[in-house]
């Protein structure tokens, strides 16, 4: 009989893996999702670091193959690859794009986590709170619908905001003064908030757009937007726009964010009202801010032609 130590050594996983070719390893690894491939890349240099003659690590090569085997033309237009982005990171972005939208950050006193995370209910006192989707849009065309069950004349803002945290390092009382609203403040009114939001800027916001938050106000139909650096009151950054209509009570508001054209268009109960804002570029997330009793749901739709 073999000594127990020798038998155990023969069964070591690393020894077994070493005899397998790269093509077979990549094919096996391609069955993992992005998180699984990221973990695989951390297990050993064989999987996580490009070897001699290789452009990519085995984990990244498996992610690249999985991405290109499944991505559609529409999905590819929405996911331009960043220069500093790994293939595993791009695959993770594709997986997130295919997931239903949900509200991932709830900021303020009134919104609270719910069993169905694609819906939030405002059921408190008359102060502003904000809910933000964690899905980051970087390119192409994106369509969303907000379904609103409103009890108080649509004291609701809906739109896009840069992928920033409204809570990390930003105190609800000291900075926000109890009311969280990413479009309705200025560096003159709440300088601490403005500075902390601007400090989260990355190269992925782009250099050509200063539209950091843009929203449709259901109560008056006006477009509100900000660069978080305006010294005057935020009302100087709002404007009427052709096609502007109010939403009184319940209904649906849809948005088409076209990052190829740099426009944000509005749809009311399925009817296109037109382009509300131009000059958008870089990364954005969907958000909603509410100040009265209401329930709001978010869902991804197919971009209209």
C-alpha cells in the first residue's frame, strides 16, 4: 500500500489542474458567472495573471468568450468597454443589464426597504427622500417606466443622477439638513453636500457634460437640472420645455435616455412628450425623489424607435 502522505499528494487539485490545457480550462471556467470568475482569478496566478504569450488571464479570457457568445447588438451598444475595465467587469455589467431594475439606495427618513425592491412607498411626514437604482448606464439607449400611485398631486421628481452615493460620508442631518434631494440644492445653499457629491466624480462621467442630475417634476412639468456647482439657487437651473405637461395624481412616466444623442425624453402614460433635456453624457442612474404620500415602481422597458 502507498503511504498515506503520497496518496494525498497525488490528489491535490493544483496538481490535477496543471495537466489540463488552457483551452479546456477556459471552456470549463466560462460556465461561471462574473462573480465566480472573479473568485477563480483570485485562487492562483494560473487563473488570475496572464501567462507567457497570453494577452489575458484565464479568468478574463473565459469572461470575454462568455460575453461575446451571448451579447446582443442592442446590449453591446449600451456597454462600451472602458480602457481600464477587465473582461470580468464587462461581463458583470452585462449581467446587471439583464436584471430587473430595483431601488438600491434609499436616502432620507421616509423611504424604507420593501419586500419588492422595485417599488418604494412614501408614508411619512412632508420631507424629501430619494431612492436610486444601482444600475449604471454608460452608453446606448435606455428606457424606463415609473408607475406612480399618488395621493398628493405628484410632489415627485423623476430622472437621472450620476452614480454617486447620497449617504456614504454625507450626514443626513448635518449635511442634508434632514431632506435628501439631489437636484434641488446648490453649492450656495448646501455647500457640504455639493462638495461631497462633486468629489465622487470619475473620468467615466465624461468631460463634455455638466448635467449631473436631471429630473422631471410631476407637479409642474418643469425640467430641473444641476451641475452641483451652481452658486445661485437651483431654480435658476430649471426650464420649461416644449411638450411639458404635468402629471396629476396616478399614472406612468417613461424616460428614454439616449446617450448616443445626449438626450433625455419623457413619455406620459405611453405618449411621447418630447426631448426634455440635451447635453447629457457619461454615466447615469435612475432616481426618484418624493415629498408626499405615494408609491412608485420602476421597470425597464424596450426603447421606442
